[in-house]
C-alpha cells in the first residue's frame, strides 16, 4: 500500500522541483508516470526535461510512442497506469484516485503555492484521498527547505 505525498511549491517552480523528485524516484528503482491535464503542457515539460542536458540525463518519453512500456519516465495525460509503474506524479492539478495510491509505492502531487486555485484543488485531493483511507504527507518548502507539515496514516 502506497502513500500520497503533497508538495506545496512556493520557493521553486514545478520544472525545477519535478526533475529532482524524478531522480529520487528513479534512485528508488521505480518507473514513473508523470500525469498532467494538457497535452501541450506535457510537450513543453518534455522539452524542459531534455534541456537539462549538461546538468543530468533524465531518460523519459511522451505517451503515445512505440516504446511507452519501456520508458523509465512517461509523460501523459492519461489516467492509465501500467502495472510496472512504482510512482505516479501529478502536475497541474491532474486527478489522482485512491485506488492508484494503494496500487503504487508513491503518488506525488505537486502544486503551485502561489496559485489559489491550485492550492484549493490540492486541499480537495488531500481530503478525498485521506477520507478514502489513503496515507498522505504534506510537504512545504516555505522556509527554503522541504519540511513535513502534516501526515495522515490512512486506515
């Protein structure tokens, strides 16, 4: 049974934080699905991840290619999660279901702390997931370092 980790971004942007989390998840040996809501935004994120180039190499691909099942990091707008995936990362308010939290090792929900709608959406996700019995942690970077601010152990 997994857990949902909520990342309240206030110091760094999603495109700075996401690669760091992806590297940690890859270090744990997980395949990762990064789920967004807009295909254009996922294409933009794909370009940003490739632009890391000389700082680090983060192998990934956009969903819809011939080798989706082989990708260590798959960027998608789909709610489908292949069996081999250990981590789902939700960006831009993409939905996450309690069944997913329980089916993978970790779900990461990244949200922009400067966007009131994104904060409200994340609060709704926290409530829905914890009410469904999912374990969850809320992490904030407001002090400049990541600190766990809340935890729900689930059932």
